[in-house]
C-alpha cells in the first residue's frame, strides 16, 4: 500500500515528523522537548461516529516493526522509548496505532505477534490504563498516538520518580485521529446522489416472465431438469421394453444405470472435478461475446447435476429391484440378503432426497450434513454387498468364478471409482495450526503459515474441530505480494463459528484439496463490480489480493466495517480499489443495495456484477439485476 493511503492530514504529518526522536541522540530528544508544549496541549477531537454507550470496548496498541516503516506516516527509523509505571518499567515506542473495537467482554489485554494482510509486521502490547481509557472514550476506530517525554530531564527517564512517571502517563500522549477510513466511507448523501444520477430502470419484461426465467428456471434448475429428463426418458424406454419382453432388459443393466448416476453425482462433488470445470470455463478469452461468457460463468450451478443424479439413481434402483424380483427364478440365500438390503437402501436414499430440499437443508443443516454423509456411505457399502452377492449367485448359476462375474459387471467398476472419490479427501485430512487475530466480538481472522505454498485465488478450505461430524467451508485469503500462507475470515453466523471466535482451539482439521469458489467467475469480465456484505468480503479479498490491479469496483456493506473486521481488511479493500464504496450500515441504515450496485455498474461501464452475501440478499440482488438484463452472479444454496 502506498504511504499516502494511511496518511492523516498534512498538519498531523508535520506534527509527527517534528515529534519522532532518535533513541540514541540527545539532540533529537531536545527537539522533542521544544515541540512538547504544543503537542501536550493538543485538544483531543470529538468523535464523529455514533456512540456505543451500551457496549464496552477492547483496546489494542500496535507498534511498528523496524523492517516495515513505509506504510506509516513519515516512517520511523527507531521508535523513541519512554518508561511507564504500568506493571513496572515497560518500553513503549514514541508512536503507535491504537485500535478500539466493540466487545462484550470489556478491555482485552493480550500480547501477540502477527502480520497484517498488507505485510506490515506489528507487535500488540498492553496499553497503559490512562491511554486506553482516553482513546476508548472516542468509540470504535483507529488513532495515531504520539508519546512525548514531558520531564525535561536530560539524564533520562530512568531517574524520574513515581510522580513524574505518572505525569508521563496522563499527559504524555497526544491522540491524533488517523482515521482516513471514516472520511472515505460512503455517507448517505453520496449514496442517494449516486442512485439519482443512475436511477434503477424498470425490468425488461413482465414480472411473471422474470420470475419464471430467473427464478423457477434458473441455471441450477435447468441443469437439474436436463439430467432428470434424460434419465427419465431412458428409464421409461427400458420399462416399455420390459413390458414387451421381460428378459429384454436385465437387472444387471439397471444396476449399471444406478451406479452410473451415483458415480456422476459423486464426481460433481469432488474437489478436483470442480476445480477442472472452473478452470476450463473461466479461461475463456475476453474477446468472446459477453453472452457466451455470461453462460460460462454459471458453472457454479453444477450442483444441479449432483442432486438430479441422486434422484435418478433412486428411480433406477427401484427399477432394478423390480427386475430382480421378476427375473430371478431361484431365490438363493445370497439373493434373499440382497432383497433385504434393498429395502434399507431405498429407505436411506429416499430420506436423503427428501432432506436435501433447500428448505429442509437450510433449516436442519447440521443434521442434514450428518445424514448425507453417513447415509451415503451406508448406501454405497450395502450396494457393494449386493453386487458381490449377485456376482456369487451368477457365478454359481453359470458355473463361473466370482472374480469373473465381477469383472464383467460394469457396476463393479463404477463402485470402485465411487469408493476412490469418497476416500480421497480423507487421505488428505491434516491438522493445521494458526495464529488468531481477534477482530471483534463478531469476527476473527485466522492466519495459517505455510512457508512452501502460495495459494491461487478464490479457493476454499474445509475446516473442522471434529472432521467426522461437522465441516465448514471458508474462503482463503492469500497473503499479499504472493507471500506463502493465507488467512480465513470467520464471522459469527452460528454455534460453531461463535465457539471459534470466543474460544479458538489450538488447531483445526482440514480435509481434501482446496476447492475453487464462485468468485472465480470474476476473471471472465473486465471491468466488474464486486459486491459483499459483512464477512462476504473474505471471498472477495481472495480475488483482490491476487489481482489487486484488476479493473473492478468494490461495494462493501457492513456494520462498523473497520471496528468489526479490522484495519487490515480495510487496507486490502482500498489497496485493490482506492475508490471502493464502503457502507457503514450503522450510519446509513439498510442501504438500497440493488440501486447502488446498478448505479456503480453504469458509472463504471462494467460487464457484470458478482456478489457474496447472505442467501436472501444474494437472491434479491441477482434477480433484480438479471431481470434488467445485467449479468449478475452470486453463490446459491448448493454451490
């Protein structure tokens, strides 16, 4: 980030340059004494932010590391050290940043080291009580604090008595607002003027048609319908042939159809298959017509194939059982076991299909995840048993070996592939350590140090504290400047995330390979409007960190964005787009997101809009823009 991105006003810059001494130079110390009276009498500006009298604050002071001086105002060669009475002699640099964040747990005093997303190494130290209380009175924000030696004793601060030391604590801090971000955050007047210049037009067609075209027949449902109708046509044709001649279609053929659908459905959930599809479809050149790129960008709707194959597999399995019951002439013990297992498989598959409805899945997400995983594994295991038992019965009937009967059975090979697809992610189960950066009581940022690998853009990772029972997907944020390692932004959106924020465990489990996410489709469009609400800025930063020069406009709406998500996130946003439209909903109220995004789309003359938000906001923005013929893309429930 350029130095002027973090610089305060010119007057503060001059005060800072005059007040930073060299710890080894008594001449520069005397220079500090000359400006001391002016800075000591500096009036603390009143905050312009809304008050939070009903909340407590966590106060942290960050001091500049020597190797990273450029991002700060004026730079620091070596911070001046003064001594404070808090907990005995304690060195404190002459200048520091103090960040005040909302918290329900009161003042937090911790000591830790970490690196911000801009590459700035900082040390977090315990702030003196007097300074912490003074700064916290201003509410959430970030401030530049200059420590000034008011003793006028050339012999050094070591010889001061307690009274003099107390004077340094209470008087020796000039608090100057470094908050350039609140000045850049969009106010209500600007947003209203923007929507007036570019008013939202009426939809391009009647409302019923838009609801049908962009709602009922979305890309996800069209893929779902296409696969289902193809299977249904083949199934009806086989049923018709069976009515003409019962032996025309064998139950082995139906079993192959079952295994084929289960294989395709499993494949569409495998990370390497998903990554391959995204890489192929998102590699289209920009000179292609936008209509083609718009269609290719809908690749994140691949989940429609997965769910439709599950339903089709159930239908083919029922047909398989019917043929088995009609074509078997002699029921051996193995075939009776097959019939018994079939009843369990039908029950489990039907339960999985019903509970995978979007309403059931969102309402009982944790239960759905457990059911989908263990019921699916159980079904595959029982189908394995059925294939082997049928092979044994056929081998006995045709006087062949069981191995030969399995080899000539297509379903056997499909089951091998399905099993490999299921086992593979668990072979890559690994324990990952991290450093936790507590952004606020609502959000936390986990920093994963990986000295060997630089992650690509817009890939997600599945994290868990108990891999067998609960796994959560998060977007990774690659470190800036292609540095190894990444971070993950987690906000409070449920019981699991709340536990991570309030009590981060020593390590987390990661399973499978990194999987490309929805925002990869942004590479198909130049320029593009990237929209995020709340913690949705995390996946957006995954793209912006890798392509900070990509022509785009960022629109981010959040409550207390800096106080909740930290200064590092704000820096990354403004570094990627200096004209980013950041909305503090605590000041502006709930914004007209559709109107604002449309206005910026027109102002930028963009090709498309991509949004990462909660399901309700995503559906609303995507539908309203698409009904006005604006290409819009956002994660769906099954992407």
